[in-house]
C-alpha cells in the first residue's frame, strides 16, 4: 500500500469537505454552492488560476509545476452534481435537501480531486501543467459537453485527460480499468402512438392505441435479438407508458419513453434505424400513427489503450499490481466523460468503494476510506506522467 503521508495529514479535513458536500447536494447545472466551495478550496490552496463559468457552473484550476520544459498539459476531471433521490442512509452527514442526495459519489469524486489539487499546488514537483476540472451536470445534463462547447479544450489544450469513478462491490484498495469501450452510449427514446379514441364497449369504432402500443413493445424487444450481431451489445428498455384517464374510454394517444444503450457507434446507428422503422410500420399495420424522437445523449465511453496502461501503472504504484484489474468488463451504464474522451486521449478508472449499496440507490454512500486511495492515485499519476521537478 502506497497511500501518501500528505493525505493522512489532511484526511480529517477532506472528510469534512466530503460530508459538507453530501449534506448540501445540488442537481445538474444548479451547483452554485458546490462550485463556490470548490473555487474557495482551490484559491486557498494557491493554484495558479481558478476559472469559473465553463459549462455555466464548472470550475477549472490551473497548477503549474516547478518546471515546464516538457510543455505537457494533462487534465484530471471530477463531477459535482447529485441526484433527485430521497436519501435513506441515516448518516450524520445525510442530505439536508429533501428529494436530493449524492447517490453516485460525486461528493467523493470532487473531494479526492480537491485533495490532490491541494497537494500538487503545494509541492509543484512535476514538469508541466495540471488542469483540474470540476464538472456539473453529469447525471443526464451533458455537463462535459457544455464545458467543451464553452471552450474548455481551446482555453486549456489538454494532451491527455483522466477520470475516476467509485465502484460499489469492488473491494477498498482495488482499482479496475480496461481499454476500448468501457461504458455504454446513453440515448433517450420518446414514442407517441396516435389512434382514434372512443367508447371502450365499442372498440370496433376506434383505432385502439393500447393494442398498437402492446404490439410495438413486443416488436421492439426483437430488434436486439434479431438485428444485432450476437457478439455485440445493445439494450433497448421501454420504461414508461402514459395514456387514458377513464376505465371505460379508449384513449386517442399513448406515450412511451425508454432508453437505448450500446458499446459500438455503428450498433448505435443500426438500433436507431431499426427502432424508427419498427415503430412506424407496426403502427401503420393497425391503421394508427406513431412517431419516435430518438435523442442522442452520451456517446460510448472509449478508453485509449495507451492511456489505460499508464493509468493502471499509476494505480498499481498505489495499490499493488495484484489489486489492479486491467480487464474490467464493460458496463451499459453511461458516463458523459465520454465527450472529453472523444476529443482527447485518456482513460476512466474505477476505484473500489467496498460493500456499499449500489450507485443511484437511496442507501448508497461514498466510502470515506476511499479518499486517501483516490488522492494518492491522482498525485501518483501526475508524477508518473509529468515526471518530477527539482524545487
């Protein structure tokens, strides 16, 4: 184990930062209080620049090493937003905001990067520049894309970028990563089925959208099994149905929503084409109409193979090679860090949160014991990527 001494000295303060963030969760782009706290910590740590406003509420810190002969610039990214979930942890630091909680550990992600930023700004023992990126709106708001659209990569021309996410069930002190597609694309689908409503006792005088909807649901479930290469991955889940107000009335319209996940951009294209044809043609067979809005949200998260090797080596320096899984199976969960990886080679790594509740669960809580592991990973990665510089 190679948790660094500086983390131990500051661990109590970092845990308090994490607990404060957890007590005060904020959603999507409305993370003003969190952004203020992050900017304050960075300023007090003496980072060279604190830039605000990218992606509305994003915060970026610039930390220059004792030397800059290499001209290298790397980015380290953490997410800041919470989820609209009622917390059920009963922790002393539980959310004080009804209907909001940090159920994905972004409070811990932010804290670990803040801890690393504090140490890097103090030591400056590297050759080049580190850009620490605190991003809003990961949970469905595409905050990474918003920061890029606002000029993040033009203002800070990163040569490589790294992210880290906690992983429930993975033992504390272990890391996991893999090259290539590591997390799925995230798309939203909205379907509107229009028939002709009428009296439920006289269905022959109607075009029943309920029947059409049932046929669409069945047909959609055949797309993956009968159109997608079985050696590739895709998920189509229809998750909500809304329509009708009375037990004896056939409604004119039914609305459905759902999500599509894939691990290959070409499969993503194929699913969209098949969905559109299936929905429209099934409805037409019933003399009904159906429209589908296919909303592309997050692309596939694809780790660069070279950067994966570097990230894994840094994790091994902290936790030992036996505690780094370099072949983590891909997940269909999504991550908007994918937008950054589309523009800059880099890697997302997962750090063990121990036997906690699953992500997005009301009883989930970030494990404070992960903080020193995550902080040490960040600073080790910087030293290995940028070398050391004499004071």
